């Protein structure tokens, strides 16, 4: 072969490699997990991974809470709300909320997955046997049984309850009505979801230990990353997470999800006695990054109008 031809062949090979082998594979435009909650008009940002929603918590941004789509704007039973003593109707007697487990069967999950969805961290659980999943009923839920599905966090708190300024962290444990097959199916139903909200005031005290699920955060700093913990026993026990050692005082009302599409399918159970979280845990959470490479410094929706809804206080019966 003459030199010229050889060079041509070589050049073509390089072009081929560049075009078909080194070329980046187009990002699969996977559907967001909660796609059905997002108004169809919500634009996905260009040239970014799409597995998150284009909304933020900046009041002056076009994607800020005032401009969230669909029910977020048109709804009349939105969350969070501001809870003031004297506003609620006191329920002193049974039925008080019963957090029921079959304690003989109750087991910790086999795997805990944590995902940075661009707005914070969501923890989901895989159980060996689904009959051992924690369940709740009673109180505002009546006889309906709700299964535990996942939890996530907002900072600072979303619901405001006296300690507005000092409430650093609100943990939401999402449960779905077990008459529906999955969380996704339940999300669209008026009686679909029950969310337990736990409130935390931050402290520097050295006597407190880190919340067990916080150390996982360092593995998911970048948006769209996921980390599995296969020794969940050491990080997650439902009883411990909801601090069941103390019988909870619970404020309940009917409201919505606090993220787009804000569907009005949530029975809220707010455990109003605050717990403590280490300031260093809060710093760790604020290391999480959004898709624009900014730290998620806050992700709390502003309070929404009550619009005449009833708010109930359930106190322990014994
Ligand atoms: C909030 O949005 C406005 C308008 O887009 C922008 O100028 C400002 O920098 C944003 N603030 C933060 C903290 O991102
Ligand atoms: C447990 O429930 C989950 C979520 O509904 C489901 O994906 C999984 O297959 C179930 N596992 C078993 C062992 O039934
Ligand atoms: C809650 O549990 C108590 C004590 O076991 C029981 O008496 C009561 O009927 C239960 N309430 C509901 C709503 O299940």
C-alpha cells in the first residue's frame, strides 16, 4: 500500500473512532420517579440530567414556590401550614393514633437506599418479607392501614409550630394506604398517603450522637447519585427513627405533598414535641448539591393558607 493511502485509511479510522466510539452516549431521558405529580407544562432544563424536577426554593426565581405548577398554585388544601395552639381541636380520648406493628414479626429492612434527587435525600427500604413493613392506623387515619415506604428531609422546618425560628430539620416518613398496591398508585388517591413529620431543633451539645442515617449522606453529594447500605440494622430502625419511646403528641390535618405537583392526598401526623439534631448533622445535609452545582442550603416550602380546614391534636391516652 502506498503511504498516501495508508494515511487516508488511518485518518478514516480515527474519524470512525471519534464519531462512533468516543462520542458521548446520549443521556437516557428516564422518567422522573414522581413524573405523574409534575404538571406536564413543567419544562425540564436543557443539557442537564433529567432525573429531577425543575423547581427551587428561591422566592424571586421563575421556578420558585410562587410559580410551582398545577395544584401547587390552584390547590386549596396545601401544605405545610402554620399551627397555632388554640386553633386546633383537642382529642383527648381514644381513638388516639396507634402506630401498630406486629412486634413479633417486625424486622429491620434488608437494604436502605439513599438517593440525592437534586432537592435533598430520599431513603427507601427493601424488606425480606413485606409483612414486616411498619404500618400505622388510627387517629385521623381511622381504620385505614398505611404502610411505610420512604423518608426524606426538609431544612429548615416546613410546618411552623411555635418554635418557627429554631426548627432546623423536618423529617417526613411517607406511608401509603395498603389498599393500593404501590406508593405510586396511592399518590394520586385522596386517601392515598399518610406522612409522619418529626421536628428537630439544632444543637451543638457533644452529648448527642449523630442521627444514624446522616453518615450515608457523604456518599450522595452529587445529584442523581444513589448509595445502598446493606447493613441497615446499624442505621435504620423505624422505632428509633420516630422516637417511639415517648408517646407522641400529634397534630393532624388533611393537606398535600410539599413538593410539585403538591397533590392533596396527604393525612398529616406531625409529632409536635421537638427532638434534637446536631449542628454538624445539619452541616452534612447542606453539603448536598443540586443539579446546578449549588449546595442545597434550604428546601422548605413556605406555609400555605389553612382555608378553614380542621386541625386536630391527639394526645397519648395513657
Ligand atoms: C434567586 O433568583 C434570582 C432571580 O432569578 C437570582 O437573581 C438570585 O441570585 C437567586 N438567589 C439565590 C440565592 O440563588
Ligand atoms: C415488597 O414490596 C415491594 C414494593 O411494593 C415490591 O417491589 C417487592 O417485590 C415486594 N417483595 C416481596 C418479597 O413481596
Ligand atoms: C388503639 O390501641 C388501643 C390500645 O391497644 C385500643 O384500645 C384502641 O381501640 C386502638 N384504637 C384504634 C383506632 O385502633
